[in-house]
C-alpha cells in the first residue's frame, strides 16, 4: 500500500511553488515526520515532512514548478527491497567451441556482441558549452520581488529626500550600556533598535507617513508595525516587528535575533511578512554609502540607513571628524507632502543624535 505525498497549502493566495530540494533520495527509506523536500513560493520557504514511514518513490524532480495538491511522490510501506541472490552471483562466461570454426562464420559471432557493448558504454558527446553564460529559471520569490519592485514604480509617485546624522552620541551610549544590557537580557544592543524607536517617534510626529492608499481611499494606521528588510540567499524578505511603539529596546532586539535565525534556517512564515506599516532597509551592512530605497507596497514610506563613515564636519566653527550616516526617506508623494517628508527625516536625525530621549520616552 502506498501513500501519496502532495504539495501542501501554505497560504490562501498561493497556488504553486518550486520544489527546490529533495532531502531524501528515490528508493530511500523515510520515517514519519522526516523532512522530504523544500517548497519555495513567492512569499515563504517551507519544509514538507513525511506523513508515513516507508520507501520513497519520487515522481517530480527537484527544480520543477508544482501546484498545490499535486502528487510529487509515493511512500510505500516496508523497507527497500534486497537485491536477489541470483542477480548478485557471477554469471558463467561463454567459451568458444573446441572444434575449429570457419573464419567467415566466426566473424559475425564475435563482432556483434562487441559492437553492442561499445554502443552502450560510449557516452553521447554533450553539446559544447563555452562557459560564458548560463540560463536558469527565477525562483518564485525572485519573480515576486521583481513584480513588486516594478509595481511600486508604476503605481506610486515615489520621491526621495536625504539627510545625515551624527552617530557619535548613539555609539557612545551603546558602548556605555552594552555590558549591562547583555548581562540582563542575554542579547546585544544594536543600532537597529535605536532606528526603529526613532522611526516610531517620527511616525507619531508625522502620521501621514503611516498611512496608505487603497483605491480612492486613504487608510490611516494607528499602530506601528515596522518591517525590517533582510537579505537572504533566496532574496530580500521583510519580516515585520509588531507594535514597536509598545516594545522595549530589549524586546525589539530579541525580535530581530529571532527573525535572523528564522531567515537563516528558512523558517520565515507567511504571518511574519504581512501587515507592516513602514519599512527600514539597512544597506550600510553591505557598504552602501547612499541609495534611494524603493517603497514596499502598499506602504507610503521606507527609511534607508547607510554605512557609518568618518567625515570632517564643521561644528561650532571648528572642523572635527565625526562618524556620520546618510539617511534616505523614499515616500509616496500622493500621500505625503515634501514638508512632511523632511520633517519626518529631521525627527529621526534628532532622535539618533539625542538618543537619551528615546530611552526616556521624551
């Protein structure tokens, strides 16, 4: 008796995916609960487990697009069949008859088998490949990213405004608090939690950036779910930290650590990616000095962080070297006016340059 292995449903709007990897081989024994294959969709990557124990018969190879509910393998109860003993026994080798055979009669009898063996053993020459290019299908996630980016450019009036912030105070405060923070919470205090808190503060000051268009309607969000763009081997994903206005620095840092582990292990779920009201993207971790981030639809704003770089700055009539970061805010001009965008970015700058106000909630 065999059990069908079907592609499971992984979300209401998902009808297909990519069977990216088989973790078991065809004809191999599997046990109940063991991971069989990985399914990649345009939103999440999921591991599919065996619902029975037995022998796996793969019907769809990895790298193929599959539909939800499609049968991709069978699991037959039992263990892999042992090879028959007679199949393993050495076969007798035919010997030529003792009596002399005429040359013209013996020739076909010898040459025919040799020709057959040669035909099987000689591989067919592969088409020459010059190695200058390769072709492969985009993964569902990469296709989704491409579609989203094009849609963002076509449906929103995107404009970007820039500023810069002096990281001196936040770096000093972080260094001062790091040992006690780590000892108390078991995690390190990073820069992202400061920027998330600064973003929430600025969204409260300029609520229009926490709104979105829905047809001819404007929806104003009164909560602060902040998406943080994360680069993975599969592509860019944006897990969402919920209710950041109600969370402490430690809770935000723990959320970031949890999402990093999930992203590394391919465990990000659909619910982790939905419902954000604003996004932060940190190109600085890759060395980016300045960029214009693209909106994450249907949101109306995205903050771009960049590399911290020491630069000479004029402060109180003197030139001093300070660790500076360029900030970029891309926004939907249909929803947000230029004055509001600049006000938002200046507010973020002020929070980062005076980080105690974030800790004290002032």
